[in-house]
């Protein structure tokens, strides 16, 4: 009898332009989060959202998150949910597409989290209907 091994799924390599954009936006997001006050980061996010031309579809947002996840594998710095979600948000804005950047929390256990939403749904997030995050800031 064979036992299935826990092999991580193979991540497809996104198109070259998406990879370059994801690396750049991840570096920019990390710099904003680590080197500037939160109000400056929020101002950059609000300006970026105003410069978008249209709402992103769910498939476009998934593509952006996939490129960001690919780029994060090679990133030498800390990349937690705040940096990762901001990178996906900025990447979408640079493509002229608008997604919502959400920062929220949940209780029992107490946790904070950041993510992006497209079409009113979180993108690239695990589904936890029993312990949902409550949005405290949406841009």
C-alpha cells in the first residue's frame, strides 16, 4: 500500500511582465510598510486607487495574487500579510484595475490580517466561515 506524500503544489510561473511587476510592487510595499508611517502608506494606497480605470475581475485578481506569491518565494525580506496584500493592491493599480485593500481582525483567538478583495470576495485567502475577519479599514 502506498502512502501519498505531502508534496507542495507546483506553482506555475506567471508571464514575464507580471513577474517583474510583482517583484517591484513587493519591494515597494515592504519599503512603505517598514520605512514610512501608516498614514503615508494609506495615502499612497488611496492615490493609487484613484488612478485606476476599472474594477478588477476575480480572475484578474487571482492572476495578480499568483504573481505576487511567485515573487515572494525569492524575496529576501519579511513578507507578511500587510506587505503581501499591499503588493497585490499596488500591482492591480499599476495595471489600471481596482481591488479593495482590507485590513481587519477577528476575535477568539484575537488576530489581525490584511487581504485584497475583488467583486466583494477575498482573493487568495483560506475560507474560514466559522471565524470571519471583520473589516476595520477598506481602501
